[in-house]
C-alpha cells in the first residue's frame, strides 16, 4: 500500500543520508515530504497538512517541518504525528490537488475497486494522471457491478423517534 510505496519512493527521491531519525516505523530525513496525521492545535497543524522536513537536530532531539513557509518543531517523541507523504491514499488525498497523480489498480485489491475511489483519485491530478496496473481492475472499478449497500441504523432510528412522539 501507501506505506510500501513511500519507503521505495524515499529510496529513489530522497535516499537516507547520515542525518536521519528513525521513529514509529518511519525514517525521516531532511527533504522528505511528510503529512500530519492528526490535529495538533498547539502547533497549529492539522490532519492532512503537507510539509517538508527542513532540519533534524540529533542533540536536541528535534525535527522541523516546513508547512507552506512556516517551520514547525517536533520532538522525536511526537513523530507519530507524521508519515512520509511521497505517496498517499486516495482517502487521505481528498480535498487536495497534486501536479501529478499515479494510481495503481490491481485485482488483488478487489474490495478497493470502487468507481467513486477511482474518480476521487483521478480528480486529484491537476496536470497528469497515470493509471497503472491491470485493465481488468479498472474495468471492475468503472463498471461498479458490485452495488455497495450501506448498512446503518438510520431507518431504525427514525422509526424509534416516530414511536416516541406518538
């Protein structure tokens, strides 16, 4: 998934050098693209914010991320708030746009082959969208033959509210 892609993309785009910190299953290096994965009101950064690692201070145990021209400092113990973001999931990309988007499609991930997910992924790309994988996977997603029934208690809740009013 996105985690494996991030590890491989980091090797190609920003190979770990001497200055790096390894925490919570990730290796962070200056120049890495990262995503904030939870709201942190004290730092004024929010789930989905994208930035670039700008500094790592091993002596102080701190890492700085530049979010749109503003550096935010993280203690090494707070790095569970960040993940590499060379690649991300379609879910995490919602509400954002990117110059280029690459969407892998595989029948191996059959439950993820939904028309709305492909549409959301394709509409994230501003200049370039590349679909890679199996044509059969794209066909399954686009046809949307698997009608997805949403299970909720909404009907039950409405009936309960009606009976309380009577």
